[in-house]
């Protein structure tokens, strides 16, 4: 009975949002109880992989952030490719409004963060933290509202979040790289050419792509470019309109295989590993410091101002129109909901503050959690009221 009910729960759109909340709550519980020492010990456990001269030696936390999140970005890349070739982003008219909203939703939060932190050369590295949107959490909360919001609003949110994620990929590639290894980049480029050849030759099995993609991940990891970008590069080479003997598209087949694993395993593990924050009076007072204040203001104020104002200008100028059945109150509530940064913001923060004092890492987490909670609560309330008012 329990197994059947749990399986039914996982089929609901809001399940992933609840699982992420539970994972974050468990992390906070571990960090604020006597279990804290075991929590830290678990995440710092060294994990080593060796084959001949290849030696990858990292703590468990970095295997999660560099390895498991590469699979997450593989799924994001597959979704982006499908939507661009044969979906909600396949025509200029479809991409116009969410595209403009996504630009505002990245630009304004980043500018607000910079306004708070431009005098600190270390803190300024976190400018992209409030520019991200957690698509899984936002869609999960929107699903809780059921028929109170029009279906077109979910499509708009998905399109905007996918463009937002694409922007995050570009930001990571351009701004969060270490010293580059030309040798590793050269081998990675050769492997990417092999993947492109697979696509050109119409290879329909996913196993060859995944094998070469794993080698590509190692090369990107060693190159100094962040390893998660290997997932995106791999995704862009997997064919959508080539079919196997059963008539299945490799891209759609792999997307189907990864969807539940990413949403119900990888993202909750990432949330558990990165959301653990010890709360005390000092941490609460630190919310007034430039880094957490810039993140909170960027997520909670910057997102709603950027998305709503850019969409308003696009609609009023005739470049786009409101989603079917949606009103301005719906758009405003959704703009606030996009301020849920959570996993994506925590991930970018882990890249921005590498090798810096621990205080910076603590500051960004308290800012991300506070900004995301405020955005989730107010966004849900306004969308609930908009649905009630319409009814």
C-alpha cells in the first residue's frame, strides 16, 4: 500500500519540489545538531579513481558537484536542444516573451548584487548567483496551485527557465574557469569531433555517445573548464530526428531515462550536500552583510523587477503578448516565483567562491536560502490570489 502511494506521489509535478525541500531540511537538521560532525565527515570523504596515469582524487562533495551535476546539465542540454529544434523555442514568436523575460531576470539581479559588492574583489565573483532560477522547485510550486493558474503559464515558466539555464551554462563557461590545460582541451575537442561524427553517421544507440561522453567529462575536468559543461556538449551531439529500429529517438530515449534519476536522486543529493548551514545569532546578523544582502535582494527583488518589467515592455511595445488565459497578476506572481534560485544558485556559488575563506561560503548559502524562501512564499501567495480572484 505504501509503495503504491509513494509511486503515485512521485508521478505528481509537485513531488520534486517537496523532495528538494525535504533534502534541504535534512541538511539543515544535520548541520545544527550533534550530527554536524558526521555530516561534514561524509562530505569530506576522499574518493579516488585511478586507471594507469589517470588519477582523479576529490572529496565526495566535489564528486557530487562536478560529477552528478554533469548528468543534470546533460538533461538540461537535451531539453534545450529538443525545445529549440521541435518545441516551445522553435520559432521566434514562441521564444520572444520568455527570452526577453529571461534576459531581464538575469541582468537586473546581477546588477543589484554588484551594487552591494563592487568594492570587494572576492565578493564580486558571486555576481551570477542571484541570476539563476531553480526550474524544478519553481515548477513544483506552480504545480501545487493546480488549475488556479492557466496551463500556458507553466509553458511560459518552462521556456523561461530553460533559457535561464542556457544563460547559466554560458556564464559558467566564460567566467568560472580555472587555468586552462591546452592538452586536455585538445583531446576533448577530438572526442567532441567523434561525437559529432556519430551524429552525422546516424548512430542511433546511446551507449557509444555515453562512453565517449564519459571520456569527454574527464578531459573537461582536467582542462580547467568546469566539468559540468561536458554534459551540455554531449547533449548537443545526441540526435533528435534519427531513429532506431523500434522508432525511438536517441535524444528522447535518453531524456526519458534521465528525467526521474535527475529529479528524484541527483538534485535531492545535491541539495542535501550543499544546503547544510549552521544557524545561529551570528548567521542571522550576517544577513545584513553585502554578500547575503546582495543575493537576497537579487533573487527576491531583482528577479521580479527584471522579468516583469522586461515582459511588460515587450507586450506593451507589441513584440509579444500575454500567455493565453493569464493576466498581469499571474505574470507578476510568476516573476516572483522565478526568484527561487536554490540548487542552481548554490551550484554557481560553489564555483564563484573556490579557495576563499569559509565565511564567504556561509554568507552565500544564507542569502540563497533566504531569497529563495521569500520568493517561493510570496510568489505562491500571489498566484493563489490571482486564481481565486479569477474564479
